[in-house]
C-alpha cells in the first residue's frame, strides 16, 4: 500500500530516509513523479502516516488508512545525499553535516533530521511554537495533548482538555514492505509501497 501525501511532512520523510539508510534524512518531501498504469489501478487506498520524528523506521509511526482518488495523492520523498548539496552562503550547516537553506532554520520543521536547525532559536518563523528551551516545534504540536517542549510549555496554556479522537491503527510495515530501488526509472522519487 502507498503512503498518502496528506500529512506527509519533513518529519515523516526524514523517518522514511533513516529507514532507507540515509542518516541525514530527507531533501524534499514532494516532487511529482510518474507511476505506472498498473499501480494506478491497484491503488484505491493509501496509508496516512504520522511520525513523531524520533522513529528510525516508518513501522514505528501511526497509520490511518484512507481512500485515495488519484496517484497524485501519494507521498514521495527524495533523501539527502552530499551530491544534492548546494553549498551557498545562505546555507545552514546541521550538526550531522547536512546543509539546508538558512531560511529553514527555526521554522519548526526538522529539516536537518537531527533537529539541530530547531535548537537555540531566539524566535520561530512561520508561526512555529517557541519553547522556553529555545526549540521551535510545529504550531500543530501546541496543545495536542503531548509534551513536545522539554519545558512542557506547549501544553501549559491550553483551553480545555479535549483532544480530538482519531481512528488509528498500527500497521506492521515489516511484513511485505518494499521500497522500489533507487535504480528504477523514477530514480529520484521513491514510492513507499506495502
Ligand atoms: Ca527547519
Ligand atoms: Ca504538544
């Protein structure tokens, strides 16, 4: 089964890349790719994946099954390699050696894969939530019922205790999980298929 594009963020993409052996995580999360006719016919459902970012395999993330209408709803990822590196004066060097655009530092998104672009921030861009510890986290983590800031301040000023109930299922991705090898025609875009 495929992974849905909806909810597929840098967090999930990093985990997918760690899983594939790319220790510096993902380069881009969305890129259009071509998929064979045969696969299109078989894909009426996809898995919505939600990761925390600390996982080393997608199998450790939370899955929700969804219907899909089009192969354009499917997620893909390009993992980071040094070759993909475009060194400029504008780039930010992560602790793990990866380079990301400077503008992606302190935006709440773990672009480095090791979170180093979101540490020691004086403020956060793009409405990301600024923890007292100096870490930027995605704004959707504020008041989501889980402590994301070490200091807990993302959950300390929340109105009400209601957490949206969602139907979740944990899929065992270890069985029958198959990644198309990078040598395939769509070399850059890896499709995740169960
Ligand atoms: Ca970032
Ligand atoms: Ca939270």
